[in-house]
C-alpha cells in the first residue's frame, strides 16, 4: 500500500508553502496506518510518527501565521487560537490516550481519524477563509434568522469540504423517521448547567462517500478512524454555525457522543427540539438538530 495520499485540489489554497505543508501532514498520518511490524517495533514507530506530526504541525502553524500577518488577515487572532488549541490541548490529550492504550490498533485508528478530520475541516473552512477574506456570510436578522443561517452555513460547509451541493428538504423534520447511519451529538453547558445539544444524523451511504473525500481515509467501512474523522468535521461545522446563535457564547463544549440509532433516541429527547432540519444531497440525506 502506498504511503502517498491521493490529493484533492479542492484542499489547495494556492499558497505553495501552506499547500505543501498540508500534504506533508496528511502523509505523516497516512503512514500511521501502514505499520505492520511486530508489536514492540510498531509501538515505537507509531510513537515517533505522532511526535513528528506534532512537531511538523507546530512548524507549519508558525509559517501559516507568518503568512497571515504578511497579508494583514483580519481573522488572524481567532485562527491562531485554533492552532494553539490543537497544539496545547487536543494533541496532548490524544498522545496521553495513545500512551495509556500502548498504541493499540483502536487508539491509533481514533488518532488518525481525529487528525484527518481536524485537518480537513480546518483547511476547508478556516484556511480557505485566509485567501477568500471578504466573502463571508451575511444574512439580515429576521424571525427565522438562526434557521436561515444554519441552512446557509451547513450547505456552504458541505460544498466546501466535500464538494456536495446540499438543499433543505424540511425545516421541521421528525428525526424519528431517520434510518441507518451515524448519530452524533455534541453537548454544551452554561455556567448554570443548562444544556444545549447539537446533533448530526448522517445516512450511512453519505457518510462513506464523504469519508472517501478526505485524504488518508479509505471510506470503505465505518471504523474508529472514520468515526473520529466524522467527529472533527462535525465540530468544525458547529463552531461555524454556533456564532450565529444569540445564546451560544454562554455555553461551553463539554462532551460528545457517537451512538447507534437506538442509543440516540434513548438519550436524546426529540419530541420538542428547538430545531431539526433535514438536508438532501445526491449521495444521501443528513439531519441537523438542536435541543435547548
């Protein structure tokens, strides 16, 4: 199996130093799936690859931040915070999990999915914004403002990340009609312990198709790498849409859940959601629901 990734030009920004670094980061992650030596050598090789990924990511962030400063990019501070969050919080947590597990196959799959999902979402949303500054979304406030922003941001994200045209099939969807696929929820809490639950329901065929669009993911089955990548893509979309909710700034992310259909409806009350929207693509449907 080749160590090289299949690069999709949609991921390119047109800035060579940044594009080349992105290709390198995906290639490092790709190599993690190819180690087939004995267990001891495999653990050492995986550990070194993860360290290399972290050190190269830090180097790349410094280059990317220097480029943003050189063009006086307006979103520099927020973008820099995302880099720092990955470097100082998310990667150390991943490395701790890998160490505790002894670099088990399951933990390595989770890490590769996390890395590919985070890179894909970050490149296609945050990094592309660097070269497209001034093309941001604006929708005048109106009674259905939040739902209209959700529709616009979600369809935009699906187009940018996966090249899929998306349209709303229902603005008030009954989620209990949704069939087989991935059920993923992110829980946000206020200081008063009020909960905001954001859920993605993704058709199985659509999930496999979207995963195949990510460099380094085979997309032939829904394994730990696939689920981990899905988590990161969903978090990017929620972060983009969340800033338009008037109360979202009062909530902080606490935990997420990847569930079966049965587990989802046991855990999540879908009788009276704040909103639940069904979207259609040529590869299958997905739903986006918010419970306050």
